[in-house]
């Protein structure tokens, strides 16, 4: 069965959730400065540390979307 628009949108959301941490951390010139500081910590350090829970949340959301997709396939009757 061909994927519907809803399934394509869900797969696109999963791809964005999985690529966001990589894109956010691999583009170093964007966060290579010292300002703004957070409690005296340069931006370079606290930006990277902020991605630790951010990556976890992105992976959790992507997993939830794939799990939901898997459950939808099992609920459909076979043609």
C-alpha cells in the first residue's frame, strides 16, 4: 500500500527530528562565540550542553512517531 500524505508528513517529521541535533552541533561557526554568557559560562559551552537533553527529546519524539506508525500498520487488516 502506498504511503498517504499523513504518513509522508510523519516520516518527514521523524527525519527533521533526527537531523536537527546533527545540524545544530555540526555547524560550529554559528555557536563559536563567547557571548551571550549564561551564569558566566561562554555560549560555546552552554549551547553544546543544552543539546544533551535536546537530543534526548528529539530521539524520544522520533521514537514515539515511529512507534505510532508501527502500531497503525498492525491495526490495519490485510487486503
